């Protein structure tokens, strides 16, 4: 799977300069955020919902990438 540059850009535009800062807000590990952004992992529904609500995008975008 390819890197999710769109997610990295949304995180940075929202003011989260690094993965650690964002991970603290969404209550997930930095390594989990890293795997999602790198495209190595697709978050579960609950986690995708949490991330999408904070960064203000449709959580379906994660699953479009997986196809």
C-alpha cells in the first residue's frame, strides 16, 4: 500500500507537527499512527472514526485507499 500523504498533510494543516503530538490527542501509539500514515495499516472503524473526526474528513477515505 502506498503512503497516505493526504493524511500527513491533514495532520500538519490541523496543527499537529509530529506523530507523537497527534497520537497523544487520539489516544493511540505513535507507532500505530506511523503505520497508518505509511499505508502499512488500515485503522479499524472506531479508530478511523476518531482520527477522521479530529482531522475533519470522511473516514471512508481510509478504505478507498485499501482498494
